[in-house]
C-alpha cells in the first residue's frame, strides 16, 4: 500500500483523468494524501496549452528533488499533455523523475507506479492509442455530477494551439459504450453529466470519413446527445468544447429541443475580427459565429453563452480589437475566459508570426474586455431578479455552510436557504431575490 498525491493542471479533461486515476490507484489499495512529505508517489498531471503552464509544472517537479533526496524510494511521475509532448526530454531535464506517461496510457499508470515502487528503471510511455480509454465509471465514487470523455484529440490545427500535437487526432468512443457508461453512472445516483472532448462537436466525424465518405452513417454529436438524453435518471446534460464549424442545423435543433440539455453554451470565439480568425485558422467568420448564436437564441426563452477570447494575437490592430469588443457586446456573454496571447512553442503561430503586440497593449485590451464583461454579466444577472428558476442542488454553500447552493441550467450559481430534507441532486425551484455579478440569491418555492 502506498500513499499517492496527484497534482492537476489544465483543463476539465485533465481533472477527469486525475479523478479516475485516483480511483484506479485506490482500487489497488493505495491511499490518497494531500501531503507531499507523506506521499510515496507524486504524479503531476500537466497541461501544455501555454509555455507558462509548462514552466510552472517543470518548476513544481524540480522542487520534488529535495523530497526524493530525503526519501529515495519516492516515485515521481509527469503525466498528461506535457509528458506526451516532450517524452524522454523530460527525463533528461529532470533525472529524479521515474515516470513520463501520456494521456492515452491512463490505465497503465497503476502497473507502472507499482513497478517503480519495486525499483524498476525510469519509464517513458507515450504511445498514442487508436482506441481511447473507455468506461472507467465502475471505479468512480458515487457522484451527482460526473464527467464522461466521449472523444479525444483534435484535427483543427488552430495556429496558436498545441492540442493536436499533444492529444493526437480525433478519436471518438463508440456511442453504445458512452451510453452504457452514463447508464451505469445514473444507477449510482449521477444526475448531471458533462460530456468532454477537445473538439466535441466533431464527435464521429473522423470515424465517418474512415467508414466511407463524409456522408457515412456513423453517429454524430447530435445523435450522441439524443442517446444520452434518453438515459433514465439523468436530468441535465452539458458538453464542452464545441466548435462553431460543426454546429449545423441538426445540432441547433437538438440542443434547443432536448429539455435536459442545459441552456448554457460555451462556444469559443477567440476573436471578432475575420482577419485574425483567418490567421488563427479558426475556419469561420464573426458572422458565422453570430448566426449560430442567433439561431439558438431565437429558439429559446432563456439561454446563456460563454466563450474564450485571445487578445493581442500577432498583428492585432485597434480595429481588430474593436471588432472583438463589438462581437462580445452583440452576444452579451454571461462568462468569458480572456487570455493575453503568448506564443506557444511548436505551434504555427509561434513559428510564423512575430509576437508584435506589446505586453502593455495586451493588458489594456484584456482589462477593457473584462470591464465590458462585468457590466454585461451584472445586467444579465439583475434581469433574473423576480424570476423562478430550476436549480440542481449541489450542497452547502462554500462560503456559508448554513446556506445551500446549486446551479441553474444556464450555469448560474444560486444560493438559497435549505428547506426540509434536501439532498444533493434534488431539483428545486428558486425565486431569485437578488443578484451579484457572480451569483443569484433566492428562496425555494414550497
Ligand atoms: S479546435 Fe480547440 S483544441 Fe482544436 S486546435 Fe483549435 S483551439 Fe486547439
């Protein structure tokens, strides 16, 4: 029995991988710990999206050298995207590391950890698997909210993004396997499922091509949503991240007509300037983006949009930035992750375009968008005061345990006083009495 610690950086896919890796290690009798000093095994699940994230992870692993000196039997592993991207080079740079394991080898990590605990030599395991790791739900603890990976990899090659190199090409799990996993989760109490994929709306597209042309009958993302929607016990369905290029009429019809699909859509836009979108290789224009948003909004009474934006992409002018601001104003996002561009080694943008927007201008643009966003979110939340909304209960509020919190289907955090016997996973109706930029506050409707 060993005590293990997993540190996780990056996206929801990494969070999910770490969670399941923890379950696999527990299944073998190993115990989790939060103490670096007490751990016998430390695994760092890394992100490669930004150079800064990589430097942070290397710095963190570098600090573990001291622990290894004190306890030579300590097993240290780097897993995830960085392991995939750099492989042996990580072992060369950090010789106190025992394991370098890519995301497709998740199932093998317990064996590799146990071998390392027995004194095996350092290992690099980064083969990309055609068949992606499947159902791990049997190992997961019972939970109201669960994530399910439905596809991995990306074929889009946006010029600033390293994901196609680290996570490989698109591979989708069979629809029947995903449905079986969700059914299993539902029988154990899961109420809300978050479907995960780097380019999730391309679910099944690569497989359809292999099977004989773009029109081949492999299930697509809308088919998957319909199938998961039909699983009894699941009351809410979310997904991330979609790409506007794959959000066709069938997709729009599906997300608008299926009641369990949450009406909060995170759709990365990145820029409102067509010229910059072209340099980014995003494959759509600002008008295409707005068309999809308007098609969804036209069908729904209430809906929330969120997005990702990069400011200061190479050559971004004041005019390009103004187009981004205007697009954000027109959509009226409820949330946005706004990033200042930084070149990512190994991407086309880093190789081909000088990083020519100054740090000062990037900061200014970032702040302007954040200010715009804050105003728009506050106004949108304020408009919900007086409304009665359905909330999926999470449990006691993190800030004040006397109150409880949950989420609306538009992804708003809702705080309320618990009434009667309330359990996580219950659906309640709450009248909104006041709103801040971050949360809604209200009372349960008896
Ligand atoms: S679609 Fe997303 S994951 Fe794929 S290359 Fe573009 S930014 Fe990266």
